[in-house]
């Protein structure tokens, strides 16, 4: 008759079974982790509504409060949009007249995809306008919370913004300030006189790290950047574009008010953990033109066109107003 295994043998077998089960569970867990990582890496888990897909890159003109309200697509994209009507997703929208800048008139009714939002017709892009002048300062958050990879994405966003304007010492000038615990002027308004030089300076900028002291940064811009000795020009529109990923660590209300009292027009862009109330307080009114927010840094591309066109229209309007006063 076969003897039952001893207690020691039973214990050894039990430990072996547990070890095998643990090994299988570890292998499954590792496999699942790798798969999930690959999926996230390929952006499968990102919300398509916030990604720079073909649809989102066909952003409509927007935000010109001065012109007649219409619904219009970027005219250069009309033919591409109209080819996608087979699914019955089209509706009549009014197209912008680009050869009659500033009129807001509409040239024709055209069947295209539904507009993404209610919009207003704008003039041609600022990159083609050599009769417009502006001093634009980019105020960029360089705190630790952003991270090196996101900081690179942010620099690409800034590059796209700069490329939307005709940059020279006689037209649009750019300055760049990075801020965290302390502000640092990366370059002044009169430092670079060409688009290539401005973009090169942006791409070589290193993240400095620290806290998010937005108020101190705006005071620095007012006292050290928007000054004639560093390139600020009288009777020229002055624009500040703030880009931040979080709430300010210091008082921001008084510094922003002081800038606005000097006729500096402020646009505010928030990413991820921003406070919309804070951005509305910082930015020039109305907020629907001057305040923008996205869920992550990759989504900055989805507002690039809208922001640059809004800045362009406001510059044109203010430049005309200042010129009429001369």
C-alpha cells in the first residue's frame, strides 16, 4: 500500500505551487504593464478630441470681436473639407473674403463640414503683413512641474506662434522671459531682428526649474522688458502672451493690472493644472478672446491657430487705433 507523503514533502510541494503561481502572476502583470505602456506611447489613450488630428488642424478662424460675426472656415481648407461630404455631415457656412481684409463680408455660401464653433472672419495671416508693427513678449513657465519633455513641446508651440508673424526690427519684434521662482530674460525685444534668430533662441532655451511666481514675472516684464532701452517702441501695440501649467505662488492681480494700465494687451494660456479664474483675472477682457486652456501639453497644437489669429487681429486693430492718433 502506497504511503501518503510526509508533512515535509507536502510543505515543499505547497511552496512550489505558490512559487509557480506567483511567477505566473508576475509574468502576466509584466506583460500587461508593457502593453499598456506601448498603448499610451502610441497615444491610443489620448482623447481624440484634444489631439492634433487632421480634423482639428482644420481649425476655423475665430475670435475677432471687431468684425461682423459669421461662420467661416480657413479659405485654404475649403476644398479639402468639401470633399468629405459623402457622409451627409455638411451644412452651409459663410466663407471669408481674404482680398477684402477687415470687412468681415462673406463671398458665398458653400457646403462644408459643420464649423467647430461660432466664429468671425479675420484678415489674412500676420506673416504676410509687412505694414503691421507690434512688440510681443512671451512669458513662459519654466517651473519643475512642467518636466523636460513637456518643456520641449512648449518650445515647439512657441516656434509655431512666432512663424505666424513677419518678424523684423521694423514690423513684429519678440522678447522671451522664462519664469519660475525668479524671472529670467532669455532675450529682449531688440535682441533678434529675424524669425530664424528668434526661433533658434527659443529652441536653445533650457528649463530653469523652481516655483510658479507669475506675479513677480509680470513685474519683471513691466520694469525690465517693455522699456525703450531694451527695444520697446512708442506708439506700437504691446502684447504679452503668458503660458503656464499651474496656479501662481504669489500675488498676480496687481502686477497684471499695472501692465494693463500701460496698454499692454495680455493673452493667457493654461495647461493641465491651471486656474481659469486666475487666467481670466490676468488676461485682458474679454476672456473669450484672451484666455485659452488645454488638458495637456500635446493639446497646445489644437489652439495654436486660434491663438495666433486672435493676436493678429488685436494687433491690427490696436495698430490702426494708435496710427489714427498720430
